[in-house]
C-alpha cells in the first residue's frame, strides 16, 4: 500500500472518529439542555402556583377585612 493511500485512510479514520465524537457530544448537550429546560419549567410552574396561592390568600384576607368593617358600620 502506498504511503499516500495509508495517509488518506488514516485521515479518513480520524475524520470519522471526530465526527462520531462530535455527534455524541451534541446529543449529550441536547439531552442536558432538555433536562435543564424541563427543570426550569417545573420550577417556574411551582413558583406560579405558590404565587397564585399567596395572592388568593391575600384576597381572601382583604375581603374578610372589608366584610368585618362593613359589619361594624352597620351594627
């Protein structure tokens, strides 16, 4: 086998290994990014739920306070 052919085969092998490695890294990066997005979405949903519960509690307290004041005014 000539040195040029051996060199070309070696370069082809190196390119193939590099492409496989790059593809694997892209796949892992995409999986990691997807996991991070899922965690972020779950966290944001939890924060929204807590905020809504807190706002509902505040509205309920405010309504009770208004009701109590009106009740005293008409007593």
